[in-house]
């Protein structure tokens, strides 16, 4: 059984506009930018607010509350006040389906 779950259609994603989805209770922000789709944990590691309400620029998502920025590829913060990374998840595109896996593969 595949760990990937369909979360939405690719056509439902707007360029540089985060979309919040959930997989088994895990909040995820999906972002289509720079020709790719990224899945990042939707809660800021600094202030417990939704990253999907923030802005996307240069493959980063910015928390709207205090301005922390996270790299969509790695989840690492590159602007204070956040100092802890947030998880990122593997994404597959199959036709118009966006699939995300939140399980850790060994």
C-alpha cells in the first residue's frame, strides 16, 4: 500500500498561493511555485499559527504573524524569530492528482 494520499487536484493550486490540507490530522500547506509543488507542515515552529495564511516568495513561505520564513524545500527557517525547522513531505504528481506522504519511509 502506497504511503501517498491524494490531497487535491493540481489545477486547484494557484501559483505562489498556499492551500491548507490535512492528512490524518496533520495540517499541511501545499505550495505550487517555481514549477514544483511543495508540502510543508502548516504550523509555524515559533508561534503556532498557520503558514498557509502567509505569503510565498523565492521558494519560501513567510509566517504572517512575526515574519519567520521557511524554505519550502527543507523546512529550515531563514528569518527570525523562528529557529526550529518544520517538516516537509514528499510530493508526487500523477496526472492532475497531487499526492503527499506524511509517513516516514525507512
